[in-house]
């Protein structure tokens, strides 16, 4: 009987050990996955935003002024900024952009991967591509999560982009002056239009990119698109996402910079009414959109491509070749 008990205990131990051994392994895999997403997202955001920083700054300067936008005027503004303030002034505010965009992109891409997994489990699509509606929801939730966490940094970046360097000497100086002169509530001015804009922007961007990759795989027979194809898919995603949410982007910039440009905007609707009354519907609410059609697709294409390729590289380094996204 003693031998039978011992043999049974050994058999039980054999059955239990693999299960208990798998739990730490799964935890480690999940942690690595999250860390990889955060690192890949941070790099993607930094590379993309730095590439288009001069165009981004120029777009913001038009958005917050009553000047009429045109390609000629945009070129003239860039050229005069270069002559009067130097070449590197075209990247003024980019340090604030990096402080914001690195955590923003890291959180957004990581959150998107997690929301995809959660929604996949909920709808029963584990390991498969989501259907269109969950695909859109995952993107919207990811963008909203990132925007909520990093919004004050976006406010600081907008202030630095439209003011001379004598006004704010550093990112910390912007925070101090806003807090002292306008109150801490100002750091969240324009938050509502930001969230309302992020929902369609992030939702449509991720939805379009993921959909194009899925359609490509179905029609080409290739599991993964090439880097140029990823850039193209990302550019399409940026074009659609930014066009859909652009008026709210103009509104949030006006509300963010009102304190330093002598305006007073108390709500989204009143801000829209003022812009339309002074500048017209298209020229006001869509000012700078043509520049965004150049800047946005480039930035989003670079961002998605950098994220995917960094993810693939990190997985290969950790697990060896053969693990493509």
C-alpha cells in the first residue's frame, strides 16, 4: 500500500509540475510582450514626429492665427523662420513633443495590443484578426487611454510651438508660468475636443492599417507586407484618420494657445462659431489640412512601420528567427 501511495504521489507531482512551471513562463512572456510594445511604440513616435516637426510647427502656427493658409504662405513662414531664428528653430517645441509623444506613442501602441487581445478573447477571435467593429473600438480605446495620460504635455508643446523662445525657456518653465499665471486647470484646456477628435482619429487609423494588412495577406498569399507596403498602408491610415478629426484639432489648438494669443475660448461650440464667423467654414476649421495631407500620412506611415519592424526585431532577438508579426 505504501508503494502504491508513493507511486500515486509521484504521478500527481508529474501532472502538477508542468502546470506550475507554465504560470511563471506565461507571466514572463506577457511582461516581455508589454515591454516590447512600449519600447517599439516609444521609438515609433519619436522617429515619426521628429521627421515632420518643421511641418508640424508650421501647421500649428497657422491653426492658431487668422492668417489664410496656402502652400506659398507656409513655405514663406518656414523660410522666414529659418532666416530670422536659424535652422534648428524649425524644430522648436520638438523637445516638448518628444516628452509627450514618447510616452503617448508607447502607451497607445501597447494599449492597442492589449485591447486587441481583450476584445479578441471577448468575441472569441483568439489568435485571429478582429472583425471591423472591434478593430475600430481597439484603436479608439488605445488613443483615448494615451491622450488622457499625456494631455498636459500636448498643451505645453502647443505653447512652445507658437511663442518666441524668450517667453518660455524650457518645458518646466512653461508648466511653472501656466500654473502661476493661468491656473493648473489651464493644463487641461482643450481636453474635450482632444478626446472627441482622438476617438475617430485613432479608431480609423488603427482600423485602416490593420484592415489593409489583412486584405493584403488574403490577396497576396504573403503573411506579412514589405516595409514599403507598410509605409503605404500607414500613410492611408493617417490620411483617413486625420481628415475625419481635423476640425477638432484646430479647435483644441485654439483653446490651448488662447492664453498667450489674446483670445478667450470657453467651449468647443463657441470656439467653432468664432472661427467660422471670422474665417469661414472651410478656411477656418480646415486650415492647414492640405499640409496635414503631406505631413500626416508620412508621420503615421513611419510610425506604424517603425512599430511593426521594431516588434519583429525584438521578437527575433528574444526567440530566434521565424516570429514575424
